[in-house]
C-alpha cells in the first residue's frame, strides 16, 4: 500500500506557536522547536500562555500578523482557545498530539513537533 501524504500548496515560511507551559512532558520544548524550525527554514515566534483567554488573544494576533500557520503545544483548553481565535481565518493550524486528549477521538490532523 502506498504511503499517504499531504501536499502543501504553499510552503510554511513563518509560524506562531502557542505554548501552555503547564501541559505535556517535563522535557523542555523550546530547544526542540528551535532546532526543528531552523532545519526547516521556518521563522517562528513563541507565545506562552499565563491565564485563561491567552490562547484566543495569541491566535487572533497570528491572524492579524498574517502568519502561514499557528501551532499549539498545550492541552484541550489551549486548543479550544486557539480554534476560537482563528474563527473566520484561513490560517493552517497544527497541534502537538502528546498533550491533546481531544485530538484522538475527533481525528484531528496534527504535526508532531
């Protein structure tokens, strides 16, 4: 059986990443993101959540800035906030599956960072 692939019409050149520091593994995620983005030639900026509503605010900032994609490293709450902030936009959204309980039953597409 042939391997399935998603073909991007547009290369991601710049991305905002929303990070909930309370979610996921104890391993530091920023060095992993930095290495991955550098190797891929993608400019990126991280936004760290501190309180409820930050995910919405940061997603809306991504829309306003016109970035190619928004990635979220966080739990279900961060995911829901980011999606809420993207309503009506055409930004590609990517999620880290390790910390998302909701992504599995909903079959959401994701990119492992």
